[in-house]
């Protein structure tokens, strides 16, 4: 355990940021799972709605620093490919 006041504060700040990042990653994973479930079920209408919501979530995660910009682009492209394959 830290003895210095600034080190104690950094521990508190880091724990808070870790909790926020974990929550954001969970939101992203849940959005991806919902989209995949809609695609697996063959529900094109729902998948189309979820695609835009999932894409938005991915783009926001880039802004928040959860996912790298190129990784986000790759994820969105793969989702679009899955959606297009349903047609």
C-alpha cells in the first residue's frame, strides 16, 4: 500500500478510471453480441437497426480510448459484411 498522499490519490483515480473503462467495454461487447444474435436469427430488419446502433457504440469507444481507430474500422467493416451477406 502506498504511503505518499499523491500515490494514494493516484490509486483512487486509477481504480475509478478502470471501472469506467470496464463499463464501456461491457457496453461495446453487449452491442456486438446483440447484433450477432440478430444476424444468426436471420432477422434482417432488427439487424439493420442494431447495425447503426452498434456502429455508433464502436465509434464512441474510439473516442473514449477503448478501441484503436483501425480496429474499430475493421469491426464496422466486418459487421457491414455480415449484414450485406444476409440479403
